[in-house]
């Protein structure tokens, strides 16, 4: 049977819009948002996705305040509705494409609810295509756009209402689709010949300044070989300027891989240097309850049955939680400066295994 989107001239393959052009079970289509009040004291991250080859849709919201990280995760059978994504008490409504998004979550019985409206402060931009292989097999092949903006509405946390106003609350969002590991684990197949030498280093920094936004991405292997590089400045009129090959010097907390600050050296279009300094504030480990890679409790796309909703609470001082935190990508509230101008946004970082430029020889290595 056709679906509503089939009425529109959007088709890219000789298939109904109910289907995707790839037969890979790991095809996904997802949105991600973060919101904070620039203090680092409270940090909300939320997202939702569909997994057409698995017949699943799901969503999550996490709020970190102080030493407590609260999560609500939701999953259900995929339906044919694509214009307004909803999963149980959670919904994403695109009120004006690329400009205004309305998000609701009525999971107050599990500790978190919200009614929030996102407004883009600058035009959304395409990022570089992201391809990552394990040996010869692609495990990531995705396309994504990103945007900086502001928030308005309310967050409800354990019955307390927190006002969200656009003069204070900022954040970033992205939409991505393609191939990435989802759902139940697949058979591993032949081990990599160089598995003992594995290393992965990732840096993603979208920052909102008053008159422009900066979005930079860098991904490297264990030897520091860069496999993804993108650094741009976005202006209100839609102009996008490339900022060269960013070189990041990250200061880690002693005895850990927790980034405290970073200096990122970029290049203006005329060749002159451009330096951004970033301080990290509050943070959320995305693999602690939110379903991202390495989460032992829930994985995006996993079949949990119909109308599944679950809440969880984590004490971030618990030794068991502390022990698992380093082994996944972590989102930090970022306070940035460029030539005295202050900007706010996200500092997302993960480094696992070997990374020679950082002085990490293996999985057990930490900063001195």
C-alpha cells in the first residue's frame, strides 16, 4: 500500500517512500538535539529514529543535573507515518523545515517531560559524508546536516518545571541517515588482522556565536591518520566559509581521557590563522542509558516490544558508572572564545584504544 509521502515528488528509487533504497539491515534515519543554559549545571539531550529494515522506531531523552543522569527511553513498532515522528509519549513535529521544530515528551511518570520549540539561529549546513570501515567492511556510511539555534518552552524534571527561554538556552541539532550499527548484534565474522592496534579518535564542535556559527569535525585512527575533516563558519545569509585543517590540542584531566579544554587552530580563507579555545563544562556520556555504542542496557533499533517505555537514573559518582564512562562518545557543554568573542555549543569527544598524537598507546593508556 502507498503511504502519504508517495503523493509528493520526492522519490529517489523505484519504490514507495515506505521503503529505503538499501537492503542493509543497519539503515537508519535519526534526529538529535541538545539544549543547555550555558552554565553546564543542566544538560538535556534527546533524539528519535526509525529503522526501516528492522521494523522499529525509538526515542530517548537524557537530562544531566549535578551528579545525576536521568533517562527515559521509548520504543515501538514502526508505522507508515513519516511526516510526524512519534514514539509513545514522545513526538517530533517539523513546523517549518530547517527553521522551527516542536518536541514533546509526556513521560513525567518516569521522571522527565518537556514541551520545547527549537529555532534555527543560522542556516542548516551539510556536513561531509561520513564513511568508516572495520577492515574492508563499511560500518558507517552516513549523511548529516547540522544547525545551531535556541530553545523555548519548559522542561519537567521530577515534577519541577524549569523555564526555557531563548535568550539563555542554546544548542545544536543534526539529522543523519544511512548505515550504522543498530539493533541486536550481528555475527562478528573474521577478526581484524590489526585488532590489537585499534584506535579511534573523534572530535565534533558546533558552536554558536552572536554573528556566526562554527562547525568542525575531525576523525582519526590510532596513528593519527585523519579519515574525516570538515571545518566551516556559517553566516546568517547562508554563506559558508571553509576553515582549513583544524589541529586540536586537548588537555585531559590527569589520570584519565576526560577533556578539560582544547585549543583548535584553524585557517581563515585568506590563509591567516584562526584559533578557537574551548572549555568543557557539564557532560553526558551517550552510552550510559541513551542507547549509543557501548551501552550495555539498550541499543537503538533493538526490538523491545510494542509501546515500550522505561526510565533509568544513574549516580555519576558510582564506581561502576565511572568505570564504563570512558568507553563511549561523551557530549560536553562547550564555552568557546575566538578573538575575545564568546560562543556556546557542544564539545563532543571520544578516544578509544591507541592514539599516538595524544600519547595513548593502547586502551589502558591515560593522560599523565
